[in-house]
């Protein structure tokens, strides 16, 4: 009986577990085995093993699992998620230190909060693997396509990448690349970003109370961290899609020295446009030079000593397009040309030095330049017949206005020229001291200098509503600013308490900002009122490892945040701004949140927040009768008001064998006011961004409700079907009056028939809902003894655009009054689903 029992017990594991997975765990930088690393099967957290003194482990797999994901963890190291299948002979997992301290021994046992840590009420981190299916899709592969699905990010249309984070204006958020501030990290006027999926390792969206280490943001911080090059092995990541191609290489210098990441991303829409033209599609005839993107990136990591490391990065990007279009309608010929180019350059160095076991120094120095040249010109010519309703109204007043009569439009020209040259230089130096394992203090200084040369000229015809009376005027506006400069002096101090496994974690910090503006050519200088910005967050984790409930945390935080809006660059002496008379954008932000981790990789987050603006800078253009409403003056003020309340929630399944994805929901209530107190007789209908003056309003990007769904179904070995969908309520819509006609008398006595429609801000009117859905089908496989991996995908963007498109208002001809047959779309689209195919290779 005992022999039978022995045989049964010996066979029992083989019945439950169909295979043993061989695993090796090593340190990525030092190449030594990591004894004690915990290896957990994500599908069943009770299935656990540990690495031996050689870093090796065996994990028995149940028969029911043919593939899945492993979580590898070790105190002091970043957790690693690794996918596997039963066919894998051996899996080698490399782990990196979780702290930025990279000396001979691990000193600080916690994750770096400003780089990798995700915490409710502070930040959400989305990794390269999580972004893969949602970023690699469409005409341009873009990491922001993934960021836009996160809670707290308002839907901004199919081609709107600049994010509104938790109700703030897009220009209130700061964007960083490897810890370096950027001026404008966008292409095509904000349509796509410079954050290419092949070069980005993770993106951290700090939509809560983020650390006092960072400033220049009053409504969110977006940090893109690029791929760290492999120090020992050569890698190639390349891809080609419908309209773009990219290739990035990791070049090793040696495990004790460093490595390099170098690559490029380009678009090639010219062949597509040429093909459509040859096929007889005349709707693209106006494109002289197809929209293009040309990006180049270089990153070099160096470790001259175990205590000292450098990271040098360089980026150069450009984009633009050119159109030349002629249209003829109702006797009027309109000729429009536009030529647009923008160039960007970013370079900098990050340095880390471990002076002692308890003292770390970090610093960076970077430059970012942006150069834009845009020119648009519209010329109208033709003969216009007077309409019957116009004749009946104005025929008696003007002898030339008769039935069947007409008038000539001769070279009515509207021209706009804009040249911008922006430079930004920033430097940071900070030190971090470990008092003990749970207490760390960080202090530092930051200097940011920016300068701009701008030339903006506008000359063109427009309709002016002066107290209900319409005027047709040729307005002239010219603004030339040479050498406008802003210097931001900042210092910060933070105290951090607790580690990942402690029941209480806290961060207290304070940041001081002193900002100056000057223009030597204008002999003008103004200092902003200095700001002291305290910030604090506390996270309490009362429960861990309670069966299927792995962790429950609660977070509360509050802080003061400031930003420098773009309007600041237009300040001049004639605006009457006094020294220490203006504040920057300042907002008090508070948040409450809970974070629950369940077994099987499930997570639930819920946050509520409130932001109150102490000051907001806004600007507007004003004119009056003294110049016959032709000369324009610019006015800037900092007494803007505002408040935002919102709720964000997210349920997520990470790294699943058969399925992973998330569902997010955001509610945002965002109201602002620009108390300009416009005087009687002055024509100033709105701010330079189209916002109302002297009344509370919802901003143009505001949407009450947004729901995002990302679903990745792994239905077979190598196969993944992805659904990315958004449901967003409508953005604010102006209240339009009736289309009416009026008579405009030119200098030569010609009576011009004009049709116009008044519009005023409405608190109640909204565009209809937006609900774009993208689909992606991909297949992955490996070759060359699993050293090379391939992926082919087919995708469709906005698959239901032919069935439903959010509608705006109908347009009309301003010379004839003729109304268009269909309403314009409230969101930009080309009217058909956008297909894309791609092939990716990694070695």
C-alpha cells in the first residue's frame, strides 16, 4: 500500500502541471544572478517560485495554461512582466535597479517617484507594452493615441493630440522628454506628437499632486522616457506602415561602459497623394506638397565609473505642408495658398553621481528650439449678382442696387504671415540624502530661460458687429517682437517618507518660483509676483494580501501649481503692465483617491479632484471708432478666474493570457471667466483664443463625460484583436442667429452685398456626442531561434464614420447667402474609415 501511495504522490504533480518552465533571472547592468527573485504566474498568484543562488528557477505550469505572463519581483528592483508560452525552452529575465542610485550596492530601496512610480492621486504610468496595440495604428503611429484613452484626458477629436488634463487648458500642461522641458512637442499643429512608439519606453501622466521637483505646469505634467539602450547586445527595431516608416538601433559599448540608441521616423504621404491624383481623385489636386514628418533621435548612455553615469540625447524634427487651391462658385473665384513648415531641435545631458552611500546628485542641462514659418493668402475675384431680398431692402437707398444688377469683386485679399523663433534653455541640479531607509530629503534648483522672436502680420477683410450694426472692413494687424525673454528661477525641497511595503507613504514639498520678463528692444522689463508653492500627498495602505484582495490604498493630496502661458510673450510696454503687478497662472489643486489591486492582474482606481484658479493670464484684441475699426491693440491681464471639479475611474486587467485592457470614465465640470471690463465703444468680442469676455463660460474643449475602452483579445498563439473606442459628450457650441444681409460701401462707391450670421456664447448648447471606434488585428511570430520577432497588423480608424458623425452647423456663402446642403462635422475627419497596415521587426 505504501508503494502504491508513493507512486500516486509521485505522479500527482504531473497530473496537475503539464510542463516546467525554466527561468533565469539576472541583473541587467552587472550581469550577475539574482538569488531570491520571486516569480509569480499572473493567472494564478498562488503559483510561485523563487530563483536559487544561480538565478535559476523552475515554474510548473498547469495543463490548462499554454501561455501567459510572469511577474518577477525583488526588493530594490523594478518589477518585470514577461510573456511566455509552453514552447519556450528557457526564459531569461533581466532586471534593473528601481532607484536611480546605481553604485556598487543598492542604497535606497524604493522606486523613483518622478520616473517610474504609479500612484493614485499622483500619476498614471503607461508602458511600452501597454501602448503597443493602441499607439501603433493609423496614418501616424503615436504614443499620444494611448495617452488620450487615460482617465482625466478630455477627448479632443480624431486629430487633436494636445491634451486637456482634468479640465485645464492644453497650454497649462508641461511636456518633458527624458526629464527635459519641451516647447511644443507636436507635429501638424497639434495633430500628432513627437513621441514615437519605437523610441518611447513609458509615459507618465501626472494628473494629480505631483512632486515639487517640477514646475511650469498648473494642469498636469506629461513625461516621456525613452528606451534605455542595451549595453551588451545589438538590437534593431524597424517598422513600415501605410504612410510612415521608422528604424531604431541599439548599439552596445560594453556592459561596464554604456550603449547608444539611434533612429529616425519619416512619413511618405507624397506617393499616396500622387496615386490618388493618377486615379482621378480630384479632391486632392490642391495639395502641392503632402503633409510630412521627418524625425531623428539619438541617445547615448555612458557609465565611466559605477558611481557616475551620463545620458546624452538629441532630437531633430520637422513637419509641414503646402496647398494651392482654386474654387469657383456663383461667379466668385477664390484662390487660396498656404505654405507651412516647422523645425524643432532638442539636445541635452542628464548626469547622476553617487557621492556616498547616502548622497546622490542629479542634474541636467538642455536646449530646445522651435522655428515656424507659415504664410496663407486668399484672393477673391468675380462678379456677384444682387439677390432679390437684398434689392428689396437696399435698392431705394443705393441707386446701383437693382434687380438683375451685379458688382465686381476685384482682388479682395486676406493675407496672414507668421514667423516664430523660440529658444528654451533649462538646467537643474538636485541632491538626495537618505536619512534612513524610510526618510529621504531632496533639494534642488532649476533655471529656465526662454526667448522668442515673433512676426505676425494680418491684413484682410472681415465683418464687424458694432452694437448690432455690421461693418465690412479691411483690418490691419502687425506684431513684431524681437528678443522677448522669460527667466524662471526656481528652488525646491521635498521630504519623502515610507516605502512601497509600508502602510503609510508621504511626500511633503515646497517650490519657489520667481519669473521675470523683458525685451531690450522695447526697453521693457516686468517681474511677476513671486510664488511659494507647497505640496503634500499621503497614501495609506491598510490592507494587503487578503485572499483575492492584494492591496487597498487611499491617497489625499493638495498643492499650489503655476504655469507660464504662451500669451506672456506678447507683453509690451504700451500695455501698461507694471512691475510686480501680474501673477502667472496659479491654481490650488486637491485630490482624493483609492487604488485596489485584485488577484489575476485586476486593478480599480477612483479619484475625485477640485482645482481653483487664483489667477489666469488671458489676452484679447481691441479696436474702436477712432481708427474706423481698422487698427488693433493687444491687451493682456492676469485676473482670470476659474474652477474645475471632476471624477475619474478606471478598471484595468494587466497582462492577461487571453484578454487584457481597461475601461475608463471621466466627469469634468470646468468653468472660467475673463473679467476684462471692456468699455463702451470698444470692440473686443473675445480673447485671442476665442473665449468670451466678462462672463462665466465652459472652455471650447470641455466635455462633461468621456468613456474610453481598450480591449486586447489574444484569441490564438500570436494573434491579437484590439478594440479602442471612445464615447464623449459634445463640446460647447455657440448660439447662432439668422443669416442676414447688409450693404457695405467701398471707397470707390461699390455697394457690396454681404451675408453674415451673429453668434454668441451659449451655456446650454452642445455639439452631438462623439464615438470613434478603432479596430486592429495583429499576428506576431518569431524566427532565427527566437532572436527575431515579427508583427503584421491591419487596422481601421473611425470604422463607423459613415454611419455616424457628430454634426456642427451648416456653412453659408457670405456674398450670396446660399446655405450648404449638409452640416459640417463637429470633429475633424476625412469622411471614410482610415485603413492602415504595418509590418514590424525586432532583432
